[in-house]
């Protein structure tokens, strides 16, 4: 291989690593968004049910009792990751190539704190 082809192969490997990293982080953030959406919906449903109970109770209504509406303003997240690199044979333009792939794996589900 020439120096230029070595450099191109190295750049392609770095590009694959960057894509893998971005895809892995995007997947984790999508799951987090979906989980937060579900939590917020559950909190809203609880507040709506509380409001219905208040409206059904003349005593609570007359006392001016209101439900608490919760919001999740900010989240701090720590994720521990491992990277696994492997090579795959792929065929491009009728030519067999070996491509390095990197997989990003969460070590734990992560820890977080709602502020």
C-alpha cells in the first residue's frame, strides 16, 4: 500500500468510528427522550386524576385544593461506555474490502439526576 492509501484507509476508519459513536449516542439519547416523555405523561395523568377527584368532592373544591403539576426542568446524565472494534468483510463495486467497525456499548444503564 502507498502512503496515500494508508492515509485514506486511516481516515475511513476514523470516519467509521465517528459515525458509530454518533449513532450510539443518538440511540441512547432517543431512549432517554422516550423514557422522559413517558414519565412526564405519567405525572400529567396523575395530576389530571387528582383534579377529577377534587372536582368530585364538594368539600375539596370549596377549600380551593388544586393538584400539583410536575415538570422535569433539567436532567444530568452520566453514561459509561465501552467500545468494541472488529473487522468485517464487505463487497463494494465487486471488490472485497475489510472494514473496521466500532460498536459503542453502555456499561450500565447510566446514572442520572433530575434537577
